[in-house]
């Protein structure tokens, strides 16, 4: 056990929650242990009582009491996770997904079917391959946001703790603008508009979480949409811009509009399978474009090509998707 330390938050830490700052620098300390240290006022920020959720920034001083050594089982377990060996095949695969890279940021075109993080029955996931994306850095990049397993497209990673914090703030403040492409059942009568329907999380009949529209108890959820092209009464190509970031927001909003996304087994309702498409059972939702400020101060605008299955469906329906209009000219970005 070491003695009391007065630790100054560094520039590389960015603006971060106190508990996350602790996990970064003292991985041997569990959340429960930290909460106890906070309750007993052994951890302070600038000499004042602190909370796990408060944000700390460069120059602030954290009082760190005696802690278990870094050689503890907790620290050793974290070190083992960080040092997981990625096969040459998986390393080449995940590196091939990179569509933008600078000193602060990586952007991937995530394929449909690849989980972002592990879970029950999920053994192969992006989080387990991050060490192959270090390139010239000494640490793994960090996930800034998430995509559903069966949603493809733009996924952002921060390459340093400070960059990750700034990028996460851009998503949290809605400075980051995203446009998705979806193939939906039927053809909406109103060709562009705004869907405002509050969403509430609930547990499905056989377990698992689902979202539903609940105007009384739900959280605000807003999506802009426009029809890019359509095959009369059969299918439509939509561009969707979420203005909020609720779980399954686009999927539920399309269902609410009466035009669920093709291949969405959870929110398709009574629509029959799109058997006329070769991959009609696959979710046709793709994170196509992202526009956001970078930590460097520059503005990033990046596009992810369609995955093979969606491209096959677009080709079959005769949609000209290879040279589309800039979606940010159709939707507001400020």
C-alpha cells in the first residue's frame, strides 16, 4: 500500500468523470471500493468532497489515499485483457475496416453481424480486437459510441483518453451529426418530415430489451427523414438523421411511421418477409455519414460504403446509390 498522493489531472486526460479517471489510472480499485473512499471523504478534488459522477479536468488536484498496489489481481486481470492476442486474420480484418485515421481519431466501417462489445454467447467482437488498431500508439483506442450488432457503417474510436472525452462530448451535445440509410417496407406518402415519438425501454415476453413508443412515460426522441427513392408500394430508400440518441430509435420510429426496416426481426410487426430480396432477412440499416468537430478543431465529414447485402438489395431495386447527393445539404447540420 502506498501513502496519500496529491495527483494533478493531466492534459491528456481531457474532461472526464472522476470514477472513469480512477479506472484509467488505478484499475485495481473497484467501483465499490471507490464509492466507499468517496463516502468516507478519503478522495477529494481540490480539497473538497467529491462525487463519482463529477467531471475533472486538467490542473485539478485529486487526493488519492493509500490504495492496493498495481500488482493486485484486479490490475493483473485488466493487463491480461489489454494484452489479448489478436490473430493475424482478425488483425488484418479489423484494420481493413478503417476509413479515416489521424492522431486522435479512427473511423471504421463496421460490418453488419459484428458485435461492438461482448455479451452472452458473443465471443468475437470489435472490443476484443482493439489492440490491433493501436498502430503507432501505446494503448488501445476507445469506443466513443455504439452500433447495434446488425447495423453497419460509421463507428468512431478515440485514440487517446483526451480525444475520446472530446469526441464523446460532441456526441453528447449533438454536435456530431449522423445520417443513416434504411430500406423500409412500403412507400411513405409524406416524402420528408420529422418523427417525434417518445421511447420507453421494456422487457420482452421472452426476455431481452425492446423499445416502444410511450408519449406519457418515454424519453424524447426525434428523427428527421426523407425518401431518396422508392419502388411503388414495395420498398423505399430513406435517409434518417437522429436528433436524439435513444436505443433502437430509428428502428422504432420507422415502425411507428408504418414503414418498418426490412429485415428487422424485432420491430417488423405483421409485415411478411421481403422474400423478393436475396438478403431480405438481414437488417437493412446502415450508418452512412458522419459530420463532427475533431479535437484538432477541424471538421470531419466521412462516408461509409454500403455493405454487400444492402448493396445487393439496392441493385435489385434499381436504386442509384454509388454517387448520392450530400445528405448534409438536405438536413440541417447547425
